[in-house]
């Protein structure tokens, strides 16, 4: 039976990515209906790509737990359970799925990386829209228009940036690891 132990080094990387997600969440543009446009999803996708599916998802869970505890790590320096279970809660709670999908895609090949990034974004949209619809008592079409429609162009750009930057960073990290082990 294979045991999947997490090392202290891995825990540090998970914590670092949770902090990066928190910083990227502050790069936010307020939008109507209370769903801000942020760069946290870019950071979450990169966490999945660079840390792998499980550790990337763990970084997203850690980020959510820190925010739920009241630390102002969510967009516009907000935090607390009211944000996690507020109108944007479906998006926030699905962040681990985004990291997991991006990581699973990256672990296979460059082709599946793009599929993982697209699937993760679709999971994020689906969870966010359904939760927003229930929370606000709006129909799904209205919720989709409020929460997703205007975000599609920037999310496509974020997917491209995450994919290209993630592949480049993976190559750099692999080269560095190989260089260290040869010395």
C-alpha cells in the first residue's frame, strides 16, 4: 500500500501558495451583483499546476479556512464565514476543485493541462452560479448573466496565462531540481 506523506517542505509550499492566493485576491475590480473580478483564480490554477492536484487543492482549502476564520484574505480585504457563505460562496468553496482539476491536467501532459484548466473553470462557474442562484433566489440564467457572462473573456486570458506560465515554471523547477541533484 502506497502512503502519501506530506513533507515539511510540501507544507511550506502549500502555505506559500495560500498566501499568494490571498495577495492575488486583493487585485480586484468590483462588479455589479457583488462578484468581483480578481486574480485569485489565476493563483489557484497555478497552485494546482505547480504543487500538483492534491497539494494545490490543499493550498486552496487552507486559503478558505484562513478566510473563514476571519483573516481578511478574500477580495477587498474581507474575511469571515459571512463571505464564505455569502453570495459568492459557491465560487469560493469550489476553489479546491479548480486547483484539483488544473493539477490533474498538469500531471498528465500539456494537452490535458488545458483540459484541466477549462474543466476547473467550468466547475467554478457551475458551483458559483448554482449557489448564487439559491442565495439570491434568482433563476439560473439571471445568475449566469450576473456572475459569469462578463467574466468569460478575462477568465480565458487567465487560463492562457496560468497554462503558459505554469508550464514554463515547471520546466524551470525541473531544471533546477535536476541541477541540484547532480551537484
